[in-house]
């Protein structure tokens, strides 16, 4: 595969791209399952069997009901009279159920038993029922609380998509309680306040920020307890104790602080229980105390993963009558954490939350009548059936319930098998039929205990199957999907790398042919190339560490500055001075001087960029330039903004008039650039000083005018420029200043529009970059205007450096340098790997009405300003490189030429990105049980995906522009030549 | 073909070097060993003095410790390397010492700029640390070269831009200097991590890295000197 034709090359590239896209989407959908949640909240339709359309219509009327009317309506419909009036939900953060209930049917250790005397006495006397409630990973507080109150297991993406609000918007228990007019009080972890803003009538939130504090956090909760217990104006009291989790984090499970902490919790339980008994006696209503923990902890006190120690959380119902002894075999008293939601909903007679996947804990209904127990199971089954129905469109068991009840007893005992739809449907029908026949028999007075038991068993079978299937849909990570995604990505990565090595070998041989007379070219690996590859390795390794991901900006900066220093070293090397005339030596000296100056400028601007935003997660409090400027007030910032705008415009005009042939065309482009620049400056002057005005109509209009000007200007330039570019034929060529045009034969100059292509690429690239920068000046935060200017300057300086490079210098090295520069700039603009740094405010500039799509696009433009700028600069880069020698080889044709010109600027970014993407995918897969998988690794993965999209767009723009320009120029040249021949 | 070219190049270098050798003192392996040993001991003594007499170390008081180290180390390095100056007939010992002393602040400036460019914090409270660190780095990198080569640009270029030393003296200058720089570069990696250790502060771990790199590189350079001496002996035979 030494030489490959252009079509073949393109096909390979496109194939690799498609592989990558397929792999990425397979992986993303496998790793971040989108939970098909039902919207809305359960109403009274949940007390009717699913499938009856007549009932659904009636739900409209309950809108007008007052909370009390709704409450009595629910009580009438549910058929289960609530046993309790009030609920105390006591959450002990991080308490493993093992501490209270023991493990494998054995009671807990002696010291733990002694630490909780009152709770143990309640358990042994049958006043309380305890369960091991298995939590789903990630075992971190907020998702677990959500699971407990909504019964649903959330996916990651719905966390990511709701990054601006943490409030729980899905149907949940607390929302249901609120609808029936409950008053709620919350004491403890302020996560509850984030989840349910404005829901509690009284609250005292404590922060879990100071992990070292194990005493004060809990005292802050308990100090209100006496007061709250004596009041009767609440229905739900949430207590969330953080101290035990903090004890675990400090000293692990067997910390010396653990015993006293457990004793303290036991005291709280005792205090609440005694007061509830008292309250019952005083006729303040019956109170149920539910003690739960959100997750367990490992031996060393950490949590987040999915080991037994971490997922083993507690669910303890104090106040329910219980006939069974409490150290049951693990099969009997282990439930799921999500089961708490439907249980509480049924106990209090509210509809089960819509997305619940839990199953009612049957032991909690032991004291109810047979009728009520079956009814609870029936309601739970209906709710799960509805959820299954929403996810399996093929599920339809007919409108059985509307047919009224008459059991087809024959079908009631069949074995269920087949597809999941059939199985679930059959199980559900079995249970419903048995229940109906039991009711029928009961009316006749001929019911038997066996019928009852088989009905219960049938319901449980359905519930278990449906619940397992539903929760597997959410938490199951389909290995095959992951594996195929990773394999596809790896394949595409290998194709890219293969293409790059292939083309660089080809370029090298071409070079050797070209430079054979000078005999000075040899294929050696220089230090910079080794370092560029080393950087990839460093990045891949750093991805495995969560703190390196948090502080990624340091890596990029360190690496890019080291690279500049290496280039500086190389530039100093250059005058070898052994061969050649004095003139050549002088030219070489001049070249190295310019290069040294360029690199020094790059180094200084890189340092300023690094100092602009502190960035990251851990060191954000340290001083930086942006904080210092912000202290100066809005006038200082506006001054900085205007200065950088003016500097940007002068730099742009300078670069424009550096352009060799000063035609009218350049003047027109310059004029357009000036106009749009002044429009942006006007916008800054008028409207930037406070954010409130940005919603103002005139500001919006001006922003829209700027969008239109920039858009029309850019597109117009790109389309018109190749047509208007003056074409020089024959004699004009030799006059034109090209670096090594002497060696290019006249024939080739004649055949290919090399000079014109370079000129138009230069102009188009410049227009792209300048327009992008002006757009950023408008959209970015005011403080970021200077970094944008510095980035533009860096890129232009880099172009200068590259143009002075020797032609045999490795092109891929320069493109990789540009790519790295773009990534360093990305972080210099204040971005990080957390979703919190996305600038949401800028995404609404110039939008007259709210549109998710448009503001999403603006957000993308703001976030990926720097990588996109670098990719757009590739158009200019193509013009800066001296490609004329490429055309000297024998097999010169259009395809070969395009390939040589476009291959590196397009393939190197794609290749580098594919390496990082593939590596990070594998890292994410390995880290899927890590404590920080949801807080650090997954957001970073979203950024990596977005970078990939950014690179696709950028590379597409570059390739399309170049191909279009080339086609037009070639067409015009052919035309002109044929006309010329005709005239002659 | 390529190898031949390389050989040719090497030969030309060796020819050049031999002319240089004539004008400088030749360095035996034993001399090289003692020079490196004394430099290394200088570092160790400075650290020991700081620990036992002033009760400070790099972590507790980086600025003063670094100052102590470079005050102890600078006469050692300057006096030792000046002995091996190029062209000893025309250039007196004192002149060599003087240019070594001049190179100390100049090299410190270059090192400080390099560190700041690579991300060393800028600020009044960091200034003494940066200055003391860069003087120490200058002692490891610039001062020996300045004492030996003076202002001979071609030597400097070959040492630091091309990294092509080819005689014992050049090994002794070039390799420890590169070792110190690479060590310092590697030493900066733990700085952004959130381990909350006091040694992650600038310039503590960078100094540790630089000193480790310097010591390792001295051993390597000694190895090169010994190998070079053997090869010369073989050739003579």
C-alpha cells in the first residue's frame, strides 16, 4: 500500500469515520441508557385497571379538586384504609443494614448489638420489621434518595441533561403527598432541599461539605427534634443524619467513633418512638417511623460502587405489627431500595409514582385483611403493567379489565413462556384471573385458603418478573453493545493511523525524489515528533486518574509550552553553516531569527492564556488575571474588551494586507471585515455593561444583524472568491513570488492553479478565522475577549513559524501542534471537564424567542471556540505550506494533488481525536464502578464526544472549502487556456 | 548508506573535538569521578547543614533551604569546573571563575523564565522561591558550561541545542545539565493533583526532581566518560 489513489483514500477515510460514528453511538446508548420515563404524575386512574379508556377521560376532573377532596377520593378508590396518618422518614446516611440486621441469618456482632439496644429490642419484640434494601449503583446520596422517593432508577443522561436544575421533576412520593395536602418538614442533609425546592414548610439544611465534622452535623438535626415532635402541624418529617457517613469516611466501618454514633442514632430512634406512642395515646394520629439508609459503605468507609457492602442499605419499619421473627434468612428479608416507594404509597393510600419499578413489601401488610393485601398487590401490578406497556409497544393483553370479572379458570394456571411480551402478559392475566375468581368465590362465601395463596403467588410472580425486567433495562450494561462499540472505534482509530503513516511515507518518498539533488533529506525521528507521540501517551494515561481529569488544563499547558521550548531549541540549532554560500547562510540565519521570535511570542501568549483562568476544580480559588480584572469593575472589563476588539481588527487587517497581490478583492474583504468589526464593537459599547439589557429588543436586533452580516459575508466570500481570483497564466507565474517555483516545471504550473489556490486559501482561511473571532467577541463572556485575541495571534504566529519552516519539515507535526494549541486554548477560555463551566448566559444572545436547538448551537459555539478556530485555520495552513514540490512526481493528477494537500490537515486531527476517544471509552468502561464515575468520568466523556463532533464539523468545512475552491479554479483555468489557445 | 553518513559526521566531530582537546586539559575517569563526587557531596552537605543547624528542609522553608544549597554549591561548582577551562594558556583561572560567576545570574534568569513559561506561579510571595530555585538550576546547567567554554557559541550550541557531547569534559557538563532539567520537568507532574501534601507546592517537588535527575545524570555521565576512555585506549592500541 505504498501509493493509493485518491478515491481509495477517501473511501478509507469515510469508512473510518462511519465506523467511529457507529461505534460511538453504540457505546453511548449502551453506557448511558436513556430511561424511557413516563411524564406526568399518577392520578386516580391508577386505581382502575389499565386499558379502559373510559377511566382515562375522567382524570381531567381531578384538577379542580382541593387537596382534601382528592385525599378522600383516593381513600374511597384505593380500598385500603390507611393505617397511619403521619410519617417520619429517618435517613441515616451510609448505614449498612448488616449493622442492624446481621448477615446471612446471623445477628450482628456483639458490639453492634450493644450499640443499638433500643432498636434491637424493638426488632426482637416484633414492633419493627427490618429489611436489607439493596441499592442500585451509583451508591451516592442524591440518586439514592431519588430512587427511594420515586421508585425509579435513573440513568446518567437525565442527570446530565438537567444540569441547570437538580430538582426532581419526575413523579414521586413527596409530590403525591403534597397533592393530598400534606405539610412536610425536613431536617438534615440539604440535598433534600435541592431535590424538592420550596416543598417543605420548615427546614434546616446542613451541608455535607465538611466531611471531618461528625458531631455538629447531627446535633444540628437533633436540636429541632423535640420541638417538631411536640407539634402536630406536619404529616411528613424527614430527618437526614450525615454523621455516620462521615465517621465511615474518616475511619472506615470499624472506626472507634462508630459505636458512639450508632448509640446516638439509637437514642434518636428511641426518642421518636416513645413520642409517637405518646402522640397516639393523645389522639394526634398514628405515626409510622421508617428508618432507612441511602447506601452502605465498604470496609474502609467509601461508597459509590456496586459491591455488597455498599449496596446493602437498611429499611426498617417501626410501628407495624409483625408476626415473624427478625433474623430471617437472606432470601426472606432482602428487598430492593426502590420497593420503599410503592410500599409507602400503598400504606398511605396515594397513587404509586408513575415510573416506579419497585414491588410492594408484602410483610408490611401482614396486619391487613386478605382483601386489602390482594388489593395492594393488584394496584402495584396495574402500575407496573402500565410502565411495561409504555416500554413494550407490542404488549396488549386486550381490554380484559373492562370485560368485568369472570374468570376463565382454565387459563389461570398455565405455564408462561415465550417472548417477554407474552410471558409478562400471561403472568399478568394469570394473576388477574385468579384474583377475580377469588373475589367471585368470596362473594359466594366459598373461598379457600389455597385460592388465596395461589393468587398471592401469581401476583408476586408477575411483579417480580416485571420489576426485574424493568430495572434491568435501566441498570443493565449490555456487554455486547459496549464491546462492539469499542471494537468499531478501535478499528476506525487503526484505519486513521494506517492512513497517516501511509501518506507520510508517500510524502517522504516524493520528497526524496524532489530533493535528490540536494541529498540532505533523511528519514529521522526528531525529538519533537517523539514528544508529540509521548503527549498522546501522557494524555491517555492521565485519563485514568480522576484528579488529572479535573485538572486537565495543566497538562495541556505544560505540554504545549514544553513543545514550544523544544521547537525553540530546534530553531536555535538551524544554522549548520557547513555547506552553501554566504547568501544561503544569511537566509538561514534570518529564518531562524524569525522562528525564534515567533516561538518567544507563542510562549509569552501561552503563559498569559494560562494565567487568565485558574480553571479546574481544586484550585479555582487561587488568584488569576480574570479575577483581578473583575475586581476593577465593569468599566475595566469593557476597556479590556474594546482593546482586544481593536487589536483583533488591526491584526486582521495587517494579516489581510500582508497578502501579496493587493487587488480590489482584498480591499472589499477588508471593508466587510471592518464593518462587522465595528458592529460588534458597537454592540459591546451599547449593551454589554449589564446582563439585564441583553433581553432588550434593540440589543437582540443588533445581535441578529451581526449574525446575518457575518454569515452572509463568510459564505459570500467562500463562494465568490474562487470565481473572482485573478488567474495568471504562464508568464505571470514566474513573476509571482513562490518559494521554490524554480524547481516546479512550467508544465505543471500550467496545468494546476497552484498559486491561485494558495492565494484564495489564504484569504478564505483568514476570513473564516476573523469572522469566528468576531462572533466569539460577541458571544463569549466579556472577560474572555482578550484570550480570543491572544488565540488568534497565536494561530497567526504559528502560521508565520510554519511558513518559515523548511519544506521537508514534517507536516503532521505542525498540524498536531495546532491541534494541541486548540485544546490548550479550550481550557484557557475557562472551560473544564465539569458541566458547570458551560456558559449558559451567552447562549441566549440574539434570540428573540426561546429555542432549545438554537441556544444549544450557540452554547456549542461558545464552548468549542478554540478548537473550532484552530480547525478553521487549517484552510490558511494549507496555503502557507509550500506544496509545489508535491506536484513533481510522475503520476500527477488531480486526485493525487488533492490528497497531498488535504491529507494531513484533515487526517491528523481525526486521528489524534480517535486515539483519545477510543482510549477514553476503554477507560470509562474500566471505571464504571468507580466512585466518581458519574461526577468526573461521565461528564468528561460527554466533552470528549462533543469534541469529536466539533472535529467532524471542522474537518468537513476545511475539506469542502478546499475542494470547492480547487474545482472552480481548475475549471476557470481550463476555460481560460482554451480561450487563449483559440485566440492564438 | 545512511549509517555511513552518520559515521562521516561523527568522524568530523571527532576531528573537531581532537583539535579542541589539544587546547584543553584532558579529563581522566578518576578526575571526572571526583568532580561529580564533590558536586554530589556539596548537595548532600548543604541539605545536612540545613537540617541539623538551621532545622529547616525543603518542605518547611523552601526559600531559605534553596538559598543555603546554592551558597554552598556555587563555589564548589565554579572552582571545580574552572580548572578544566578551554584554552588554559590564554585564559587565566581567575577569568574562568569570573565568567562562571557572571553566568550564575544570567542562567538564573533563563531558568526562571523557563519555569514561569511552563507554569510556575507569578506573584510577590513566590518571587524568593523562584529566584533561589533558578539560581540552583543555573548552577546545575549554565555555570559549568560558562566556566569551561566561556562565550564560544559553537560549543554552547553543540551542548544544549544539539546535545552532542563527544569528549569526557563535554559529557560531564552536558549530561548533568540535561538530567537536572528533565528531572525538574518530571518533578512538576504531581503538582496539580489533589493530594494536599505540602511537598506539592512550587518549587519543592520540582527541586526534588531536579536534584534526583542531576544525581542520576552524574552517574550516567561517569559511565560515558569511562566508556569513552576505554574506547580511546583501544584505538591507541
